[in-house]
C-alpha cells in the first residue's frame, strides 16, 4: 500500500513558518515536500530570524516539540 503524501505545511505548520525560502532550493516549499522527508533544508528561527539552521525535515516535529 502506497503512503499518502502529507506536506510539511499541512502536518507541521509551525515548521513551515520557519522555512527559509531565501536559502532553500526554489523548487522546494513546505507545500511541495513531505513531512516525513529525509531531505536536509534550511529553517529560520521565529524568535530570532538571524538564527538559521539546517535540519532534516522529518526531525522538525521533535525540534518544534522541544522549542
């Protein structure tokens, strides 16, 4: 059975808000990439926008929970 696609923006809207559009590949966006993806991309801290970090998309749920 094929897994259903669930975008990062749908499953983890907080992580989607942190997406660093200016640093990530322009062909990617929180709407186009799956929440369980192992791709490593840039995120920008909501509390301090100068803090930019790279993280595996699938690990963002744990990061947000500890935030």
